[in-house]
């Protein structure tokens, strides 16, 4: 059964379609329309853009940074145990469904956020983030089960490319709604933004039905129905000891942790930076993110080609060096055209580094294991903790110094540390067990 799944183009294409389904959340909710909308409905309510949240006063953009940190901290705490349960019981698909529906329904709930109910907006944005991040853990774990190691890079790139294409299509529609609300029979741009949250949730849940119907439910034929919590704990404990023994994997995860602190923080807070530091209007911010998404499609395949020719390590080193330059450049960006140029460079390495990181880790998983969700939980926990610390430190530096430019510049330090660990990694071309 497993060999037929690995050879199935239908399964591989269906797997990649989940990127198409869920990436609209990442683009519309976390990167563009929601942060811009959030800033617009919370700006100026109190001096220094402070807002009241459950009785506490805090700067609106700092609150948004902290909410992202909290959501990924939750996933970092629960995903290892859930991954162990999924591996022990063969229920990865069920877990993907649960988190996907949690995220998509939370996006729908954001339609009712109008600024007067701040707690509602923050809580459902956190739940949407948990749904997105939780589903990715189990989605990524399918990669080594549906293709061979020599095709990891290209299939991973295909997933990210489909995600970028689908999210761009929906974002263009949403942007037209915001620019011309009357044409869509909407009251104003604010209502159009809220309607975009509703559409995002429906898109995510709707297109998820493709992978949900095609992905194998239990490729290894596991059938554990009782003592899931205990078995899940034992499963993740076993994989933890295995991970500790692999020095290559440990060094790669250390590198991934530090450069992900920079990559993910840029993804989540780029629009906020453009709004607050440059005063760019919402349509220009969304255009900036569109540039990033479109260039990222080419970037995913370009760096997959570089990795095929020169190896994953060289490709990753090049991208991390470019990211260091981006952080330095962000400090000196003052005009919209400079911001667009920087966005072009971000897009070039954004898709490449995400795609290649996922496929590189897949190559480091022992080929004899069936515990892919548990292995990928360590990868995803590393990424989630990086997001927690990256967005949290970004918010703290802004709060202390009063400028997001200092926050952006500090991200360069994370990339340099990640580069140091990356230079110590010897990455095999096809898989851990084929390494000489």
C-alpha cells in the first residue's frame, strides 16, 4: 500500500493543494488585511495608540505582536504530544481536519470584529493562528510518506508555490472589494475587510476537502484505539531520544530556530512596519505583500534548482546571507519605492527558505521510521518557538526604543547566529541513511 502511495501523483497533488487551501489565512489574516484593519480600528482610541484589553492598557501593535507569540506558544506546548498520539494511532488526517476547521471557523468569526469588541478579535485571531499552525504539523509529516527523498525539494516547492498562487488570487479579489466596496454591494472598505475574513475561512475549509478526500488515512496500518495519551507520550519520548543521537539533525534544528526567528517575524509584521514606520496606506501595503507572494513562487523553484545543483546547504547559506542584508536595509527604508524594492528581495528568499527548510528536514529523518508526525513535531515546535521569541522580542524592542526600525535591525543577529550553526551542518543530498 505504501509503495503505491509514494508513486501516486494524485496523492502528491492533493497534498500540495492543502497549501493552496490554508495559505490564504497566512496571507490575508496574518500578513495583510487583518493587521491593517486591526491597526485602523484601534488607532487613536487612546494616547500613544494604546488600547484596553481585559483591563490592561497596551500599545495596539505590541498587543498584536504578543497575541501571535501566545498562539504559537500554545502549539509549541501541545503539538509534540498530539504528534505522538497521531503516530501511535495512525490518525494524522483526523488531526489535520480538526485544526483546519478550528482555524477556518475562527476566520469566519473575525467577520464580527469591528474594533469595539477588541477581546473578540484578538481571541479569534489567536484561535485561527492555533488552527493554522496545528494543521501544518501533521500536513508536513505527510511529505516523507508520499514521495521519495530525491523529490522532496520539488514537491515541497510545489506546495508553497500553489499556496502563493491561491492566496494571491483571493487577495486580489479582497483588494478589489476594499477599493470598490459599492461594486460588491458592501457599505465601505471596513465592511469589505471583514467580509474578506469570512471568505478566507470558507476558502480554507472548502479547498481542504480535496486533500481530506485523497490523502491516505493510515498508510502504515496502525490501529490503536485505547490509551492514546500514554502511547502518545511514549511515542514522542522515543523520537526525542532518537533526535538527540543525530548531531546533523540537532545542528540543523538549531540553525533553523535562529533564522526562523527572523523569517517568521518579517512574515507576520511586515505590514505593521510599513503602516507605522512609513505611513503607507492600506492599498500600498497589500500591493507590497502581493509583490512578495508573486516573487516567492519563482523563488521557491529557483532555490530548489540551486539545491539540486549545488546541494541544500549552499542554497540555504545564500538565502540566510540575503536575509541579513534585508534586515540592514529595512533600517534605512523611508520611501514607498524602497519598501517595494525590499519586498521584492524578501519574496525571492521567502518562498525558497520555507520550502527548502521543510524538504531538508525530511531528508534528515531516518528512512526506516514510520514516526513522521513525531519527527516533524520537533521541526514545527522549533519553528513555533522561533515565532514566539521573534515576535515577542520585536514587540519588546519597539516598546523599549519606540521604533520598529530597531526591531527590524535586531533580526539580523538571529540570521547571523543561524548561519553559524548552518555552516556546521553536513546535509545529505537524498536522505540520512544514504549519507556517506
